[in-house]
C-alpha cells in the first residue's frame, strides 16, 4: 500500500474516528478551560499542571474510596484549588500570569511525584484503580460504522462535547457570558458599568481548573486506571495551542483539538498499515505537529486574544 | 462648581487662589489654574500658504474589520497651512491618519508628498522624509510608557545620528537632547529619567510634541491633540500647532473638538462615513452647517437648502 | 540543636562505614517503572535480605545528573549499581576515578573501544530469546492470523525484542506452514501510556489479537486496551474473576491479549496478559552484588541469555490453562534448543531476514 | 511614599526572601514525611558547594541554564513568549554535532568557532521558523514553538537512531572531532568544570549590551512594551519579531552547542532533559535581566545539584521541584513578598513583633 492509499484507507475505518475522539477528548476539556480563563482576561498556561494534579488526585481518591466518581470529584477539587492559587495572585495581587502559571506547573509536578511514595509506597506510577465505566448508547450501537466508533466509549468523550455546547452557550448567549467577554476585552468599562471584574475573573479561572481537572481525570481514571508520573506528557500545552488555534472560542477550540486528534490517529494507524523501516515509523510521529503548524500558518493565520488577556486589572 | 461652596486652586504645589463658588466663573477659575489669561479662541495670524506639500487623490483605506473606512477622498495641503478634519468619531478619520503615516495600507489612490509618490512607503520611509505624527491615542501610539523620557524623546529617529552610530545608542547625546527639550517645552517634573507613563497627561503630550517638533517636520499629522488635557495644556498645545504653521509646516489636524478645528485651521474638511462632505473656511461656516455635514449632508445640499429656505436669495455672511 | 544534628549525621556516617553498602543509581525512568529499575532494585533487595547489607537508591532527574550521582554514590558505597543504557558514558567516565568501588552496569554495553574498566561488571541480555518465546506463543494462539508489536523508541534492546518476537512468529510459520503476520508500531516514548493504548486499539482494529509491548510504561496502555477489548467481547465487567474470564475465552473461542515485558506483568490484568517476556535484571543485580559481597567480583561483560537465567518466559500463572499443552511443550523444547545452542535467535535485521527455524520436535 | 527601601535593594530582597520562604515551606513538607529538614538542607548545601567536584557539577549544570534563561528572557523583553528553547537547544546540538564530526583535520582555532556558530545558526534557524510564521501569517508563537519542540525531539531521536547512529547501547552519535571540543577548565575525578561557562557569561554580557546600548535593543524593548507605539515610531514589527526569535533561538542553540562541545561531545536521545523549560523559570526569577539570569541559573543549578545529594538524606529530590515552584510563585506574587518585607522592615512592624 502506498502512502496515499494508506491515508484513504485509514480515513475509511471507524477506528480512525474512535482514536481521534480518544486523543481529542483531554485536549477539548483543557482547551475549554483555557478559553474560560482567557475570555475573562487571565492567561492560564498552567493547564498542564492542573491536568497533572487532577489526574493524580483522581487516582488517589479512587484508591481510598474505591469509587471513581469520587475520584473525579477529588480531581475537580484539586484542580480548583490549583486554579484558585493562580487566580488569587493574578487577580488580587496583579501577579505576572505566565510566571504564576509556570510556578504551578512545577508545584503540581513536584507534589504528585513527591506524594506518590507516602501514598502508594512506590514512585513512578500508582497502583491500578477502578475506572469510570464506559458507556454504550444502544441506539448508536446498531448503526453500522458509527456503532463501531462509539462502542465502549468513555463517558468523558460525550461530556467533552456537551461541555463545548454548554460553554459556547454560556459565553455567547447568557448575561454572565457577556460580562465575561466584557471583562476580558475592556475591564475598565465593564467595571464602570457595575460588573464585578474580580469576581468574573475568579469564575473564569476556577472554571478552567474544573475543566482541566476533567481532562486530567479522563487520562487517569477515564482510560488507563492509574497515574503515571509524566502523565499529561505535554497535552496541556497542546491544548493551549488548540485554544489559540480555535481563536479563544469553545467551538473553535473543539475543532482544533479534533484536528490534532485526527492527525495523531492518522500517525498511529499509518504505523500499523505501512510497511516501512522503524526509523521512518518514528518520523511518522511528527505528523500531528507538522499538520498543526501548517494549519496554523496556512489556513488560520492571525488569531486575536481577548484585548485584556494577561493584563492585571487594578481598580483606581 | 455646581456642588462646591468654596474652591481652592492649586498650581505647582502651591495654593494660588481660594474663592467662593458663587462669586466666580469658569474663565476666572481657568485663569487661576494656569496662572495667566486663557485664550480660549486662539488668535492666528493671517498667513499666505506656500506651495502644495501634500496631495491626496481618491484615497481608499480599509479598517480592522476589512471594510472600507476611507472611501475615495482627495485634498491638498500647502506649506504653512493647517487643514482641519472634522467629523463624528469613527467616520474614517483614524484610518486616514494611519494611512498618511504609513501605519495602514492604502488600498487605492495616490498619496503625493513634495512631488513624490509615497503611497506605498513604510512608517520609517515617511519619517525619513520628515513627516511627523502626533497620534490620537498618545498612551497607546505615541509613547512607550515604560521608557524614560529621554528614550521617548527620540522614538522615530532613535536609529539615526546623532542619537545612534553604528547600531549603538549615544546616551550622552540622548540625555542632552532630553535636557534641552524638557526645558524648552517645560515638561514637569523636569527629569529625563522618569518613565513617561508616570507623567500627567499634559506633560506626556508635551513630551510627544517636543519630540515631533524637534524632528523638524515638513508635514505633520496631528490627531486629537488635546484629548483629556487640562486648559493650560490645551492652550500650550494650540500654541505649538500655530508655531508649526508659522514655520511653514503643512499640518493635518484631526479633532473631535469643533472649537479647536475652527480656531486653528485655515481650511476644514468634514468626514462622514469615509467621504468628504465638503470643504469650508472656518470664518465662512456656521456651527450649524458643520453639524449638518457631520451628520452626512453635503455642503452643496446644505447651501441649496438654505437658498430654498430664504426664497432663493443667497444668504449674506 | 546544630550539634545534635551534626552528631546524628556523624553517627550515621560511622554506622554506614561499617556496613557493606550498595547504592543503586536509577536512570531518568526511576523506581516505579515496573520495568528494569524496579527489577534491578528487587534483585538488590533480595541480596539485602540474604546478606544483611545496606542498600539505597538514588534517582536521576536528567542526563547530566548521571556523572554527579554515580560519583557521589561511589564515595559512599562499596558497590554502585548503574541501571540503564542511558548511563553508559557516565559509568565509564566515573568508574576509573574510583578504583576501590565496584560498579555493576545493568543493560549497559561496553564502550566503543571495547575495554571495560576492571572494577566494572556489565550485564547485557539476550532480549531476543525471551521475545522468541512470546512470539512463538502469540503465533500459536492467534485466532486472526495477525499479531502486534509495539515498541517504545527503536533503541537496541527494543529492537532485539522485536527481532526475537518476529523470529518466534516466523519459526511457528515455518513449522506449521502457517502465515501469521506481525504489525509493528512505535510510540516514540517509554512513558506515554495513552499513546500505547491508542496504538494497541489501532492494531486490534487492524486484525491483530495479541500484542507484545516493549515500550516501558506505554505497555500499561496496551494491557488496558487488551482488557477493554476482551471485556466487551466477553460481555463481562471489569471485576469479573479469573475463572469467568477463562470460561468466556473458551466459550467465545477468541480473546484479546497483551504480552508484558521485562518484569512479570501478568498480574497487572490477570487473564488478559497472555505472558511476559522476562528480562531478569533482578538476577543480574543479585548476582553482581552477591559476587562483590563474597569477594568474587571479576569485572567485564556478561551477556545473560536463557541459559544463564537472564531471560525467560513468565510463569503464565493465570493463563497457562488457555494454552494447549502441546504448545507449552514445544516452547519448553525451544527453550532447551536455545540453551543447548541448537537454535540461535537473531539479534539483528540481517539475521532475522535469513532466519528459518530448523526444528523437529521429538514428540 | 510607600517605602524607604530603594528600588535596587527591593529587587534583590524580593528573590532572596522568596527563596527563604520557599525553603521554609518545603521544610515543613520534609518534616511531614518524618525527615529532618535542617539535616536535609545541610546535605543539600554540601552537595551543591561542599567540594570542588560538587561545585564543578553545579557550574556545568549552570552553563546551559544561563543560556536557555537568556533565550527565554530575551524573548520576553521583546514581548515574545519563546516556549521553544527546548527544541532550539536540540537543533543547536544537532547542527554542532554534524559540523563538529567533520572537522577532524581542522585546527581548533577554526574548528571551535565554526562548531559553535553551527549550533547558534541551528537554534536561530529553528526559532526563525516560528518568528517568520508569526510575522507573515500571524501564527501564534506559543503554538508553533511547542510544535517545533516536539518535532525537534523526534528529529533528534531519528538522527541518533538513523543517520548518525553509532555503536550499540544508547542511540547516540559518534564523538565530535577532538579539535572541536572545548577543553575543560578543571577536572575533578569524573566531573569537569566546562569552559563553556565562560561562553555563557560572555553571552549574558553581550545580551545586556545588546539590550541596553544598541538601537536593536531599543527597538526590541519598545516592541515588547508597546508594539503600537513602536510601529508608529518607525520600528518594523515583523522585522523585530523575526530578529527576536532568531536571537532567542541562537542563544538556546548555543546552549545545545555548549552541551555538545564542552560536556557530552555528542548527541543522544532525550538530549535536552528539560533545560529549555527550565529557561522559562530562570528568565522569570532573573526578571528577564541578563545579569539577574546568571544568578537565577546559579540558584536553580545549585538546587538541582544539591537535590541529588539530598537523596542521601533519604529525602526524595522531587522536593526541589516543589521549592522551585514556590520560589517562582512568590516571584510572580512579588507584591505579597514586598508587602511582607515592608511590614518587617518598618520600625512599627518590628515593634509589634
């Protein structure tokens, strides 16, 4: 099979779409988190750290309670706590948001590695714990092709798309969303119109904690059933890229995440299909990154962040 | 004034007056604030403009949303002449200013300066030709607020001698330059090392004007020069603009303040939705006519209306 | 207070200077990799239980820590165990500086010149031999005629696993005149479990039903994929006991399996991990420490294969019942053939291409 | 009106206080796992400065951290977030290695600068891709540099397993020619004090001069502070974006080059080990000031070197990641720290204590 045939073959298989969704799901959650925070004007490059602490806490809570849903709850609590730290210094103390987020990434990675030993008695990776069960939607199961894509799909995948819809609705169709965007574009005039800039920004950042924690929990208790030390392996940063590529819009971020997931799926599938030497297969792993660069520069071009993104607001 | 009983006026850290509100008026207060008689309507000398410096022909410019903002306007400015641009904000003035200073692409039309076609020139190339610019949003476009005054006073010519040589800044010259300009333009506090962002609005504008004037422009684009300034600063700015006119500089003055345009300009064009509604002389136009033009009525139509209203008789001015 | 601290420190120093001390320096993977770092540590702990020695582990965070950590360890310990091929250069730089300390290098090849310092004992493994067994087993057990291989990064040990695995499949094909195919993929990572899982799902979708993962922690994802696919096929939930799993396998006549690597990973998902290709780093570190403790340390390179108990097939504690007795016997015979030199498993691309199994089973 | 302490004193006091607070918090964590923080820190101190070997190890870590810190900090000064120092470092290393391999018969007088230049160009080239895309199409540098990092990782893996592979064991390139290697300043047992540290310090000074004394620095900083005003002030944004990325990448590439020329003499997989990302922390702690970055790099390298030794006190070295995180967090929240310092430095605060 030559490369083009392989690509077309791959695109015609249900597993391609399944892998795309699996790969895109954590990116969608985290990118949405990024959107929430940045729409209100607080940059949040700490997504990677929040995902990590979320993934870790999810496993710890599941480990102690045996209930993965409580694990998810734990992830959300941990994510919100980390996000709160970011919010507190960024909003209350006008801290440099990139600096603060960089710090939180380090703290998350230090804490999860450090606590592994006392909790599980060994480092590196945790024990296996219960996973959040997969769901089957009977109506889809019997549809050819789609049935194969959506069989045994994690509930997180559905939740991700619901989250996209809800986020879009919240940000673009509700008074709260209007306030969020106003605060992100022009906090001063929002303030003069009686919007509580600080409270809206707290809301945005804490929501990013919730969503990034979902992303992390998906990785640990949604798919694998354990936490490994380097868990998000850069997915938080890729989500950041998806958020920018999606022009700080929930739906755009979703498409960007799907694009990334698709190129990742293509890489994985081509490796199974093509008969080429190992070092060439290794190079196939470049695919998602090269495709993203081409799309960013060739098709999307300039994206525009919220005007007050990253700018601390101080009441005079 | 409406709510106070007594008013204390402070200037330069000293109390210069204390009056009861009911015993005073705006003119007197303004007087106390600036320490001298405020000339609200500037007296400008009669002056014969020189030859044409700037010629704009059928200019088209797009805005940020990629819509046409300036739609085929044409005008000329002569040396030593102030051309005022009036209009309600957002009718293409900003885009016009940006186009003439190289900040925005000119889609169609010609921009001739001293006989040379400069339609496609960059900001730097235009500045090299001594085209100055006092932007409307001084905080955003006119200065780097983190930079000390001595740096902001060279922005635009920072790479040229005497400020720089072989790629290195000459801090001695830069400091000297700042010292001289700060003194000459009365910037307060008189300290070149203070970040310009820490100055008051008026003093910031003085820094900007000092810079642009010191660059010896032959043509200068001035937008909203007095926005947000106190009376003293306004007067100062007006004086500097007229000084430029005296020095035979061609001036394009864009302002939302009708008074300002009327008192400083030799001729006025009014913009509405990217087009020129008419060109008038300040002493041949009424505020009412200006207002109508700003609302989108062409000067010919207005004159026609007036003729009809007076039963066909041309009105005497 | 300060004095007390100092005193404690001093005491600790005095005490430790009497005991025979072994320090293991892990590579960046670190303990908890359920692979060679953990395995090496297990061997050291075994020596500790037996001889009552003092043991410690030092974790490396990045490449440039190796020299530092090995040097520090060399000052403190009688024996320093360096784990992992990444540490090669550092080990050969450090060891000659501390001639009184003995060094054990696990999975470390001799330097380019080939001269191993006198105080260094290196252990390499014939990964291809254990992979050969699982390759043969996979070929015998597949119901789809397709088996998978997922490598981490194509480094020599991973490649040796692949050569052995493919040779095992080839041997089965030769012997049975079958045509089992191998699907190969690389995650380019030893840690991204999510990618391991995705790749396994893709290979299962391509028709493979048994996948051997030589990809470190990525393998956890492969095992999880096998379990997930089987659960769906068997129609049982994750908590089903082993007996149910086995019954269902026979009932359906098929199933999805992963094959573990390095240490015995069968327990990670009983009934879903068919077997593990063991690399007995624990034996290597135990032998090394034992020899040093008994003053029989020689130095040099030892390549441990099936014969030396360096590699083997796992016990298959949970899945032995799934495999036909004849296949188990054949594997036992192949083991014998390898140990006795009748069969040489290829360890490079060229030999693999020329490999054909010339085996007559005596039964 | 708000303080009696001079701005300069504050600039030094804030990071120092942050470090102390971070050590204090981490000390509590150490205490919680039942270890003595004082003895742990003592071991750490000894491990970082205790003897010549420790100091040499410390400095050799510091060498490339200064450069990646400069790379990121330089970008920040011009308003560009170069998150791609990691990839640029690797490209610098690859370029240096490929060139260094082929300079066998060349005198070190030429071989050393040529190899160094190759690394600089490699990093600059890699970063310029992101700069060029930002300038021409507006592609956000955070996306492109993250993607380029991954591409560099896989390319390195490809080179050391494919075209450049040598020997068995670790996938690695051969050693570069002797003449292209930078001789160590000092050798303590297996640890060397790389002469590359001099290159790093010189680079920091050059960056300082570039930023403070040249028109290029004037323009870059103006773009960083206020791109709109810069543009109105006859400064070309696109030119400066590309230039900033190129210089930033050149510095990271030089880091890779130094790792190859002064320490490893070759490349291998996982070459960078996160030094590019550490550059972000270091730039931030050093407040993007070249001289501050030297000290910040020394702080981080000391913590790292010390943490390796601290494991002998049976304290997991992950504590250092936490310490580093807390320090940076406090640098971010410098106003909290300032308030704290002011409270303790004012006589009133002193009395109430």
